[in-house]
C-alpha cells in the first residue's frame, strides 16, 4: 500500500556553489552522511549532480513522511545509498526511521534524475498503516 510520496528538485549549480563556499565542509557534514560524501566525491565531474540528487531525495523523503526537517527527521536520518551495479535506495536512521515506523512505512521506492542543470528525486513510501492488517478478512486466517 502506498502511504506517502514526495518529489523535490534541486539546482545543481546552487549546490555546487554552496559546497565551494567557505561553509561548504560544514554543509557536507551536516547534510550528507560519510557514505554519501564518499560516493559523491568519487563521482569527480559529476559530484555536484550527485550531491544535488541526494539533497532532493532527502527533501522528497521528508515530504513523503509528511514532515519537514526537524525533530521528526533530520538531514543525516535520511541516507541515499548505492551499491555498485544497483539502483540507489533510501535508508532511514534515528528520528526519520521512528517517524516512518509510526506511519507504517516499511520501504521507499526511489527515482533520481538530473538534466538541464536540475536534479530531481521522487519517492514512494510503501507499507501498511498500523491497524490495517487486521481490518480486512484474509483467506489464510
């Protein structure tokens, strides 16, 4: 069951300027996990695209959870991981994981794209609302 969805778009050059600014290192450590930073930095020429896509994904996940950045989901609570040869996926930690569990969201489908100087992320939160599993009769009960 789809329990939430979110979409966000980020300007790649804006993210690139922010990362190059005097506060860039602080921004990286406050918004992106060590694994995300490692992946994005390995992209060399595509590094700004990768950071922008991950930023958009974090925003899209927060929208799917129905919360903004704050006590229900922090920047580092939402992580985009990508194993070699696999599609990127969302992993939640801390407050975001607790918020998703409270809503019954068990997994996210994630799609990332970038073109024309923009990075886009779309997520769908899937699971069962708490209490829904027993509300309908099932043939196997």
